[in-house]
């Protein structure tokens, strides 16, 4: 089918088809003219193609002509730019040449002006220097006159002026005239210095009272000293202080006053000197700090003299005298620190211990010394201010410890005396201790413990008021020894068992008899040791805050705390042993019961009732006095002792019949119930869950043992291996004896048992009356035995029969037991109900 298109469309279609690379000419022609009828359109198409070719040729020709014209124009533009650059370079060279000519012209014009300017500057400097030189010559002459007439007030101002004028001639040191003037000025200053020192030498000789204007004259002289070099002022002040302290040295270096007990008079002398010469101090400028420097020299001199006195003592110093001297020295240092300003931390101990007034603290120190040394020293009332760090402008000297530190190496006698006093007080407190509390008492610790720490606090307060260095650390070590001694006192007060070789051989060394009063005392000792453990740590913390920071790391109470921890452990073990001893009678009663001839099973035995009565009498008191932590520790120790003891006590019995085993099984359940009720009896159930599991595990071994005894002869070995997999052959032999078997019958069963290869090591059965060491018995592990396959397969049957025996469902003896159970079926509690509901 022929489709008629416009010429443009045909061209576009033809153009697209011309770009088809893979189409052949033949294909294209066939596509354009598929039929003969379509050949009629060949001529129009050819005509259109020729027209298009002519148009394209015309466009190409036009583009070639335009490109030719563009190349010619670019060459013309490049030639024009090159010409413009050449012209610009010429103009730049021309401008540079004119600039050089202008610079030469300006230099020629200004050459004469610069010469005139330099001349003017030199003339001005010369005129100024000559004017200042004239002023300097005149000022030096005037200063010389003032120095000769000792006109200090005018001379001080003149000195400042001359010094300023001389500074302008520092660059003319090589000039002879300037050198001459400087030397003259130096000589005048030396004259002024000698005059001032000469006038000050009369100060303190009494002339100030005869000549009313002498103090004013010396005050003006201080102005001259300020105008001179600083070294002149330092020399003047030093000479004055040395002259003031000459009389002090002469007085207190004599044999009469060069003693430790005269120390207070030293400080009284300097305070009196400062007070009487108060008018004299006013002549000195406040910036000189003459009284401050005098006190520093006094302190250094006093320290040297006191060191000589202490080192030359032929015997140990008297403690009272030593402490009095140290106390007065510290008070004097406090007064100096307060007088010369600044603020610091107080020496009063404010560390959580009881606080007292500073005046009370001083009085207490004096009172203690007076009592200790038969009233040799008089009581002294004084006030103690807070320590203050010295903050004098331009100084920075701290009076604290400047004198008192020399006492530090000699305070050993004080520490020794404090130790003796503390130990004596400790002995007295222990002797006066009642070791009991009233029923209405609000505390559960011994009063002696609080008194011990009270005297330690007082001792610490006294020492910290005197020193915070090595002596305080030595006293802290004394506190450690005192507390260790108190821990030993507590330890020795605990009830003891048998002693000696006989007691150790018979096992009676662990038997401790305790009364109800002893049990309360042991609880008080536990609580007291806990209080001391905690308070000792607080004491160490407070001492570490007070003591010098370099010694704080040496403050440690861990050893003391370990001592009190050992007391607590020993006390609780003693409490358990004492309670165990109370059970000795009941355990012996249990072994004396004729279990082999018992005819019927009744209610719980009498020894079980007595055990309950013993616990009812002790546990409530222990629960009310012990803390939950220590009560739980006590319960764990008690359970780890009573359970194994009851188990081994069964082996101490003679022959046990079937009925006797049933009665003993009933008693075992009753004892287990009693032990499980102990936490509620003591009204402390915080750790009851773990305790109950422990008791149940221990008592279940006794129940298993009785079930083995109840088992028939032919299955006793299987039952024993199943219920007590950790048992021993010797224990199994003892069970056969309890069952009443003859030696011959036992031998057959034992041989059969040994052939089974139980793999259990031999261990003797404890049959003596020795107490059982509290041991936590581990949970029985599965037995890896060499039993035959048939025996292993019948293990569940053995356990089933043993359980049936425990419930009383096997023999004729159990029929009577069931009858008793039937008669008590209406009871809702009691050992029968608890046993058969298990």
C-alpha cells in the first residue's frame, strides 16, 4: 500500500533511512517501492532529492567564504595589539626616567634642611643636659648642707630629686665631671647613713624621754632610709632587732632562766617589750614591719635556745613541764599569727568526736598535768584562738610551728605516759564492767567499750592541740595497742572448755558449759566487738584528716579490726558449743533408751521434748540480742553441728528393733521440725530459706539411716547403697549390729556387700562422746559402683520399699504403729501428722 507524504516528511524519513548502516540499497528501494504501482512516485522523489542537494551545497559554500574572511580579520587584530604594547613600554620608560630626575632634584633641595635639623636637635640636647647638670650640681650642694645639718625630712625629698637627675646622666659615665658628681653623691649618702645609724643607736637608751623631739627626728630619718638603697633599711632594722634581743639573750642564757619550766617567761618578756615600746614602734613606717621582723628573730633565737636545753637534759624531761612549755609555746605562736593577720584552720579537733570549748581544752590539759604530777604545776586559765596563717604584705612567714616543732623529737615521754594512762584506765574499766545489762537498758553493748573510746578521744584531742606530726602518729599506734588489749580482754572473758592434756585426750576441751547469763554476756561481747570494729575505722578516718598529710597513709586500723572480727567469730562459736553442751544430757538419754525392746510406737520421746525446751529458753534471747547477720551465722553453725551429731548419735545406741527404729524415725522428724522453727522462734526469718534447706539435708541423712535399719535383711545392702551412697563398710557393719544380727550372719552379708565393690573408702564411726566438729556435709553424689546390671535396675524398687518402710507399711510391728496413727487421725498437727504427711 502506497502512502503519500509531503516532501519534508519524505526527506526526513529518507534521511533516517540513509543512516541505517546495515540496510542495503536494494532493501531500501524495495521498501520505498514495494509494488509496481508505487514506481509512479520515482520522478517526484528524485526531483526533491536534487533540490535538497543544491540547498546543502549553497550552505557549504557560504560557510567556506565566512571562514576565509575570519582568518584575515584575526591577523589584523593581532598586529594592532602588538603595536599598542610597544607604545605602552615606551611610555613606562619615559615615566621612570622623569621620576629619577625628580628624586635627584628633591635630595638636592633637602640636603641643607637636614643639616639644619640635626644641628637644632644637638643644640637642644646640649642645652637640656647643661640645664640638668646645673640642677644636679645645685641639688648635690644643697643635699650636702642638709646632710651636715641632719635635716632628714628635707634630705629625703632631695635624695629623690638627685637620684632622678643622676639617672639622666647614665650615658655620660666616662665624663670626668659626671664621675666626680656621682662620687660626691655617693659620699653624701654614706654620710647620711652614718648619721642615721648614729641617731638610732640612742633609741632605747632613755634619751627619747629627755629629748621630746627625738622620736620625730628619727621618724624623719626613716624617710631618708627609704630614699636610700633597700639594703640600708634591712641593715638598720636588723641592727635594731639585734640590739633589742641582746638583753633577752643575756637574761635567758643564764643558768637560772635557761630551764624548760621558765619557757613561759620568755614569751612574757617579748610581749611586755612590745607593749612598753609601742610608742617607739610608731616611728617606723608600717611597711617596714619592724615588730614582725623582731618577732621572727625572737622565735628563731628562742628555738635555738630551747633545742640546746632539750638536748642537754641529763635525764628524760618531766612530762608535765614539757607539756606546759609546749602548750605555752603554741599559745604564743597563735597570738603572733593573730597579731600579724591571715587566717587558717583551727587546731581544735572537729572530727565527729565530742566537741569542747577551746578554753575548756586548755584547762583540761593543765588539769591533767596537775593531777598526774601531784599538783606540781599551777592551773592556768587562758584563751586559745584559731590558728591563722601569716599574711603580712611582702613577708609570707608562718609562725605556726616555728618554735613548737623543736619539741617534736622529745615527746616520746608524753606518748609513753599517755599509753600508761590509757592502759591503766582500760584495766579499771574492765574490772568495773558488770558484763550484763538491765532489762530496761536501751543499749546492747558493754559500757566499757564506750568509755574506752571516750578516753581515746580525749587523748586525741589533747595531742592534736599540741602537735599533728610524728607524735600524733605514735599516739595513734598507742590507740591500736589499747584496742588490741581490749579485744584480748573480751576474748578472755568468753567461757572456756576443759583445759590440759586430759581434756584434749578425752575430747572435753570443746565442751563449754554456759548458763543463760553467759549466753547474754556472749551476745553483748559480739555486739561490743562489732561496735569497736566500726568505731575503730571511724577513729582512723578522723586521725587521717587531722594528721599531717605526709603521714596520713600510715594511719590504718585493719589489724585492730581483724582482732575484733576474731572475737566475734570466737564468741559465736562459743555460743554454739555452749548450746551443744546443753544437749549432751539429751543425746546420752537417747542412747540409753531401750530401742531393742521397745514394744510400741508412741508420741515423741522425752529427750526430744527436752531439746525443744532448751531451744525455747535460749533462742528468743539470742534472736533479740544478735543482729540478723550474726544470728544467721549462729544458725548455720548450729545446723552444721546438730545434724551430723544426731546422725552419729544413732550409731551410739545399742540394738534397735523394728519398733524402736519407727519410734526413732518419729523423733527424728520431730527434731527436724524443732530445728526448722528456730528462725521464727528467734523472730529473725531473713535467711530462713537457706537455713531450712541445710537442716532438711542434714536431717534427711538420719532419716535415711533409720530406713536402712528398717529394711529387711535380704535387701539391707541394696537399701544402704541406695539411700546412703557415701557410707562406709564399717558404718554398714555397725548398722548390722544395730539390727541385732549375729557375727556369723553379719559376715555373710558383709562378704556379699564387699563383693558388690561399693568403692567406698573405710572411715571409722565416731562412737565416743566427743563433740562433732561443725562441718557442712556436701550433697551425696551419685555412686559409681560395680553393681551388677540387675542390681542397678532394681534401685528404684529398693527406694520404693524403703519409703514404704518409713511410712510403716511392711511388718506386723508396723500394724501397731498404724493403729496409733488411726487413733490420732483427728489431730491437725504434731509429729505423727507431720511425719505421715511428708
